[in-house]
C-alpha cells in the first residue's frame, strides 16, 4: 500500500512536467494557490510558472491560467478541529482509501488547516465552486498560452570521426546542436571521454517551426504541452522518458493504454515545449530576467549573484520541478555579468578537499537502491532465540545491518540539505546468487535509479553491474577491494591493495635520502611480490635474513641496522608469531638506534593481543588505511571531539557506530552530495579534488578498462601517547 501511495504521489508531482491543456479559474473568496492546485490536481509551482505575479498573493475575482492533464476537478476541504479521515469519508460519501489515494500525505495524519481532496467534482453539482469565468475572460487569459508546438525529430545521422584536440563542446558547436544531443545517441559518452579517431553519431534534426516570441519588450519561458511520437527500432521506455525529460511513471501516466510490447510504429504521447511571453515590466525592482545560456548551472548562478538556493527557488518556483534548462528565462538579482567568470568550478581547499555541500543545485528527488545480503529467507522470526543467535554469528548480516543503518542516517542528513531520496532495499541473500539477483532486477524498475549501493560480495556486484549496464546505472561496491575490469558503471569505493601500497611507498621515497631502508618480509610465495616491489623501489635497501618458520635472529637484525642514520624498517607479514618476534626486537633496539616502522598492509595480525600497542607507538608505526581510526564515542570526556554523526547515531540506535556504520554513511552521503552538485554521477566524478566525511574520503578515477576506482586513502601514524594521527 505504501509503495503504491508513493508512486501515486510521484505521479501527482510529475503532472507539472507535461500539462496537456490549460483552464482559466476565477479566484473565489478565501481561496489560495495551494487550494486551487489541489482542486485541479496540479502543484502551486506549476501555477506560479504560468502566473508569476501570483506568488505575491491572489485576490478574489482574479483570473488564473491553470495547467491541467484532464477535465477532472476535485472537491477540497480545509481540515477543522475534530476532523478525521473516517469522518470526512462519511461526510463526503467516499471511502477512507479514496482519501488516502487522493492525499498520500494523509497516511501520516491530518492537521487543522490542511487542505484535502475529498472526491471528484460532478460537473452538474451546483454546490461545486464555479469559477464563473466568461468566455471572453477565458480567452484573455489563455491567448498568451497559444503558440506553435516544437518537436525535434531526427531525420538522419552523420558519422563524425574525432580529430586530435577536439572536444564534445566544439563538435556540438560545429553541427549547431547541444552536447546532450550527442550524448543521447552515443550513450558511452555519459561515462567516457572522446578520443582521437572515435566515430560518433551526430543527429540531424528536422527544422522546428518558428515560435511567436512576442514584441521586443517581452521574453519568455518554455512550458510543456504534448505531442505524438512514433516508436522507433531499439527504443525503450527509459530512453524515450529521458529524451523528453520525464520519468517512466510519467510516461505511463501519459499513456495509460500503452501496449506493453512496445511495438515499432506505435504512437504515444510525449511532452514538448510552447512559448509563454513574460512582460519585462512585471519584474520587481532590483531583479532582472536572465535567459539561461548553454552549459549554465544553478551553482554558477548562485555564485555570480551571491544569493542562496532558497532565494533563487522562491523567485523561480518552477525550477524545483523543471530544473535549469537552456533557453529558460528566470528572475535573478541584477549583477554586472561582464566582470564575472561564468565557468563554475568547485572550491578546493589547500588540502585538496572539495566541499560539495556548498555547491548543491540539483534538488530533484534521488532514487537510490541498496542491495545487501540480509538473508531474510533463512530467518525464523517466530523463533526469537534462534534469530538472535543467528544475528550474532552471521558476519555478513552484521556488516549489512551496520552499513544500512549508516545509509539511513546519510539519507536523513542529506534531506536537511534539501536532497530528498526514494530508497529501495533488496535482499541479495547470499554470495554467488546470480539467478536471484537477475530476478530481482527483472521484477523491479531500475531504469530511473540514480545509484545502487551494494551488493557486498564481488561476484554479486559483477552481476548487478552487468544487468544494469544497459541503463548506465552506477553500482557502488561498499566492501570488496577487487576492481572490475569489465563494467564501466562499476564504482570501487575501497582503494585497492595496490593503490595503498603505492601510497606509502611514494611517501617514504620522497623523504628517503640519508635513511637506512630495511626490508623484513615473511617467507613464502604470497609475500614475494611485495618484497620484489620494495627492492625495486629502494634498490639500496638492506634485506634482513629470515629463518625457517619466519623467525628473525637478533644477530641478523644487527647486520642491517645503522647507528648513524635513521632506520626506516618495512615489516611485511600476516603471521602473528613473526610479528610478535620482530616488533619486540625493534623496540629493544630503539633504545640505541633511531627506528621508524612501516608496513604496506596493517592486517589483523598487527591487532593481535600478543602485539603491544606501546611498542607500535614507540616505533611510530606508519601504515596506509582506507579510513581514519574512528575514536568518536560518547565516552570521550571532551564533547567537542565527538562528531555530529556519532552523536546522531548514538541517539538513534542507542550504541556507538561501528566502522561499517560509518562507512555506510560516508558512501551514501557522498553519492547524494555528488548527485546534488551535477546532472548525474558521471558528471560529478569529473570534478578534481577529494571529498571527505566522517572517516572516509573519495576521489574516483576512470580506469582504461573497467569502471571507477577510489584513489583517496590515509597514511596513519602511531604517536608516542598511543594516539593515531593522519600524516598525509
């Protein structure tokens, strides 16, 4: 029921995107724009778009133009004290279910003063409010909406071979089209850059009818109406919806009797544009009308005008639903644009960190899917004791629940910033579950999904990326460190082991002059690769001799130590016995020698109880890490050191967040912030710089083969007082 209500709500909101016709309405006593919008099943923003002066208030007797999608009107009721959904259903002779369908927000309760739709208006019902508008009055209002419709039909394609140093923008200018027009017909360009000798399809459009743009004293905005479109070979619902700037649900709403087989040649209804003139004289003092040029962004407008996004949306309410589009005319404060750089670039701190929260402009609702192994199919919720035991012992389930709890906090935190999210959660059940995952995707609508977080296991991740590649949907790996060399829509959030190794090796290399580099590596084929890599990076390094059984004698350590130079020691092992042998030796030698300890992989063996943190602290162990050490707990005596996330998490769940909960928050919040600062995630990851949150940071780079990998990591150092600090 809730899912149905949510879809219904989206459809209602979506109606503002494709008005099929217009009606005139004479404002009755006591009416406001919101109540009028409820009556005609539209939104206040859609009314403001056509009647821009209405945002300053409306008066009794005033005539408004109302965008509608059908002839149906609705009775409205202002909730009074004592009203309930049940009592209203009795009063107006409809069911409670009908009230909930007409007013999805009522599922959360109704409040005094709230305006509800309480049934359809019978055209012959004398009690229904009649606008009482004369035919002459209607004509005077609706005449301004009459204009030739515009539909851009592709009549043929030109194949263009990319030359050296050519850009998409330059190619678009050459053929007098938009960059988006090229991308629509070359889908790979949403995630890839063009290269020399690439062959791309350039659409050639039929000439559009000339629009009546009024006198020299008027400019206009483009409103949406509808036209007919014939299905072409290889057309999909997703492609058609995206091409016309609507959702799949909106497309189906426009075509309720559409053949589900989608045959070639079938005609369907799609939105197109009409021109509505705006009188320049109607603009308030201090404001001006600004026609949006190509490549303009809301972020750039906010930067050049110095106003907040809230102020811009109040001046132009339709931006919330329509988004910013080339050719649109909006109201902005008067500024001298000749002295302002019009290219919007993200602000980067000296540490290279990008603050996406200050760049938000895309406030359209985001659709996120979470796919994790909750294993609900194996739970017996009636057997409480068995269920609790299962939850304790199932590691993948614990990780999934922690990730999910962090994701929920991220969604709520993004909502405070104005980014709303529709979240869909799917249970992948277990590893290597290809058939189940394909069934999940087939049975649910992923076409309009902005991003998928999960699954947990690499094999399942590959399946999801493969299935969603046709929609170019980004898939974020929350845990696995394995990259995908096959799918361009695969985002690896965990830096790879190779990247972590290179990070610390580069750090040591840049300051290795006059240092005595020592290499201590565990025996066995598994560690031969890192040993060879260390020797290649530091050819002058000394390699300590390791005995059978991975044991280091003090005699052999003395041979490689230097009492005149700082000794920088690399210890590479996952053997607790070896580490508990080597570290005490180094710790003892640190009394007479300058020793600093490094490792490219601080694995679980370093956390064993046999390894004393006091020794690691004295040796100032340096190591690369995916995340920072998370010490924010409510047990900390200094409340100022507690992160807002930790406080919020403890309040919400009654416990301190685990590293997985923090990771779930950081990944999801970064995804939502990126979606709020760009048209899509492929656009967002093109920004230079690193994003950073509670414990993780992200800097995605496109691989030559495959998807995107995170190149951001931390270098952690043990200090003398057992505390951990980030050194780079």
